[in-house]
C-alpha cells in the first residue's frame, strides 16, 4: 500500500511541476503597436554583377546592367538603392549563389533585399544568372537564368527589364510596367506638333507621326499596338489611327464632322469613341475603327453643350468625359448600362483631361485654380479631390501607369512644357524626357510583351 | 495527517472503489496535461529563421575586424574610413538616404545609354583609388574603429548611469515598484521607436480599400538579443509581412535591459499597421 501512496505523491509532484513549467505563451506578452513605416521604400542592395571573362566589353555591359537595374527598380517608387559603400561583401568576387552569401554581412548594409547576378557574353548571345535574396529571412526568393539572343548591346536592356519584372512579381505579386510605353505630343522650334513615343522611363524617344501638320491627343489601343490621334492633315481636325512604330501607315478613322477630336478606345479594343460635330453640336459618338457611327453617347444640350475627351473605365461599363453643359468645363461620368450621367467634379471652374485609373476606382484630372492647372485625383464615386501638384507652373494631362502606381503628366515648371512623372500620391516628381521644343499630352500604354 | 490519508486510501473495501476512481482521474489529468504541453510546444515554431539573429551586439553597429590590405583593395567600399560614409553610423545614414529624392531621370533625345543618369555607380578603378586613399588616411590618422568603440562604450555607460540610482530599491524586495515600472515602460517605448525606425514599406502599395495589419511575436533576452521571431498574424500581403519581420530583425540586437529589469526574458507582441492612407 506504500507503493500506491508513493505513486500518488509522485503524480501530484509531476502535476505541480507541469503547472509551473508551462511554456512562455501562457505569460502575458508586452503589447506594442507600430503605425506607419518610418521609411516609404524598401532598401535594396544591387552589388556589381559577376562576369565570366573579364573583357572590357563584358565589364562595360555588366556596369550598364547594374545601373539600369538600379534605375529601373528606383523608378517604380517602391525601392531605395542602398549605397554600395555600405557593402561588406562583393558577390562579383566571392560568388552569387546562396551558399556564397554571408547574410550576416549584408544585414549591416541596411538593405532588406539583395540582387546578385552574373553575365556571360558568348558571341551573339548574352546569358544572365540572377538571384534575389531576403537578407533577414536568409533565403533565396528566386534564381533565374535569362537569355538574350542577338547583339549583346541591344539585348541587355530587355534582359534587365525582364529581371526587374521578375523582381516586381516576387516582391508585390504583380507585374511591373517595364513593357509599357508613353506617347506624347512634341513641338519642335520650326516643326508642328507631332506624336512621339518613348519607353516607360523616357528611354529612346522617337518621332512616330510625320504628318507635317498639327497632331494632337494620342490614344493607345488597349493592346498597345496602335495609336489614334487628332490631326489637321486636311486643314481641319480629323481622327486617324496608325501602328505604334515609326513609319507605320496612317489610316483615317473619321472626317465626317467639321471638327473630329479626342479619340478614345473602349477596353475591348474594337470600338472607339470621339467628339464630333455632325449634328451642329460637339458630342461624343461611339465609332468602329473604320469610322462607322454606332451611337450618339451624349445628348444635345443647347448651344453650350460641348462634350469632349471621352475615357472609359477599365471594365468598360462607364465613360467619363468633359462637358460644358453647366457653363464651365467639368468632368461627368456616364453609366453605359443605364444611361445615367452624373457630374463628378464640383471643385473649381475648369476641370479637364480625365484619366481613369487602371484599378477603376480613381480619376485623375487637371483642374484650374488660382491661375494654374494642377493634377488632382479623386474617387470616381465622388468626394474630395486630392491635389498632387502645387506651385510648379501648369501641370496638365495626367495618365496612369498600367499598374496604377505612377502618373505621367506635362508641366511648365521649368518654363517650357515637358513630360514629368510622379507616384500616384504626388511624391517623387521628376522629369521623364528632355527634348528640344515643347512636350505635352503624355499617355501611358498598357504593359506590352509580358 | 498523512497517515490518515494513507488509511483513507488503502482503507477498507468500501474505500477501494473511491481510490481507484481518484487514481483513474489523476492519470487522465496527467495524460491531458502532458499531451497539451507537448502539442503546444511543438506547434510553437512556425518561423523558419531561428537563432541566427542571436548575433553579437557589435555586429550590426560596427564593421568586421580589420581586413588585410589585399582585401581592402578588393572591396574597398566596405572599408569604414570616415564615419560619415560607413555602416556604423547606420541610423544617421539611414535618415539621410531616406530623405534623398530620386534624381530626375531626364533622358536626352540622342538615345544615350542610361549610364548618363545621375545614379552614382562606382567603377572598379574608382574602388581601387578610394581604397588607396582610405589606406593613406588611416596610416596618417588614428584608428577610427577604436575611437568609435570608445564612444559607444561611453554612450552606454552614460545611458546606464542615471537608471542604476533608482533601480536598487525595487530589485531588493522583488516586488515591482513604480520606478521599476517606469523603467520598463521606457524600455518598451525605446524598442517601439527602434523598430519603427527600421520599418520600411512603400505605403502606396497598400490599396486604400484594405486595412493592412500584421502581428510579430518575439522574445527579448537580458542582453538585448532577440529570439523566436515569428509572424503570428498575417496581413494577406506577403510583402507587408516581410517588411514587418525585417523591421524586427533589423532592430536586433536591441539594447540590453537597463538596470532595474530583473526578468529572465520579456516576450513581446507588436502590431504593425498602416493607417491614414490618403
């Protein structure tokens, strides 16, 4: 019977031990709250790439590649490039793969992400191996081999942009806009306004139209293959369309009215809308690409009824446009399903160039106040607009990047009008192109070849 | 009394049944306790980056030991010759760089290579040049590393000095006094500030529709080292979770407990959220 007694004592002791020894989660944790990050960008380290053979050409390419990647990532507004002077390790010498990376050495650089790469040029091909690391979780996020066939000099940029997109997808879960282009109107000192295009970052600006006549209001087709515009080729404003590459053939869409202006594409890429005067007033019509009128979209509104600048929501169920029906130009939204029209802007006496955000919930526009045009953004359901530019001359014609994170616009902040870009909250405003003459009316295409 | 208890348990037949019942109940309870204990502890480490964070305090604050001359040339950029450019003055440089605005990426129309843009990139030649210059400076000047060490030590000493005064009265009794509470409170605030300063996330990535909130759990040891860091509540945005986790990791090691805190460890839970967007 002593035995039973001992067992009971032991079990009691064991129970007491278990109760006192429960792990720490039973304790109260100190609760803290951190609201809003101190820094608004993710710090990234992009050290020099490794090169297989150390020819001068390869060295030059590798330097270019690193610079381009740094600039492209910084351009998104999401990343800050960490100063290379803070790097304690040179992967180009010590190795770019996970087993060669000493994460503890990278911690002190201040970077959270690390990109390493190596470039190999063999004849007419360029091969790049790249890795993205999470420094604090000490793991590789991806490793990828990218190839570019053809001239290494020409293939480096597409290769690095592909890498940048891979980084964006890993980082944010969404594609970047590195395949997108920007069209704009440029006027030389002696030449009339013509349409130009450049890459999303202002790279390689090139003249698209050679109409030798005033050419305005470019509009990308949803797939980015064509651009519609207004041109005075026949001494009055008519609407044309042409392929989005230099030397593409120009086709007329419509010359029916006395003025045919501000073309826009529907999201399906089949139909277009434009502002025409064929019934005495300036109204918006639905057209085929061949200029056949399908429907009048805005009704007659007396002699003041000027309706221009149609733009469609990403889903195509609504159309925003500018109308003078209330006396001054204001932005209206028409629901294409039930035909109801509602006025969107009430702030200020002059609000034009609506641009529907790719996310569908925001409208950017240029509003005139205190003697200047400034870019505003507001909820498409109405509410208070947010002014993004202030005290920097006239800022007009906003257009969203395909992912909705950036806005391109024209500004006269340095005297003559030029193209600028900022993030969708108005920060990081910077000039995109520097060309002779004046540049206006930038429009951002969708993200191509991805 | 014990004898009475024994007698009661081992007593007459009428008590047998009761004894068995008590034994049965006890074993059942023990089983339950052990099981729950085992289960909770094994389910307690979903994170993948365990103890690597327990690095030396000096690691993030100071550069690695003096490299040889060859390696100085190889990676001169790493060499902290002047305090303003090197890693140690981490907070200072971080503040500076955070404010830096991306230089205007203006393009010339001649379609020149993007190297023209303002982003500073060091060429290998420059690296070697820099290294040589830095080495020259070092030989002429006093070793800045030891300087900095001394300064750091002094700072730590200064910081500790006032707190030790009021700390002893509470520690002796074992009951937390008001002074101790305020010491703790201040320590918590310090940790909060450090972690916030190390938190980097582009708020424009958070769409205005969704509220982002993530929760990180970790334990701070007396020497300021941090253990068992894991995300206990995910936001649904992997990048947001990653940024919060990085903020905690970046902040390690935290300052050691100030005198007056006698806990063996302090478990924390931190909510990270983004508010007042737009």
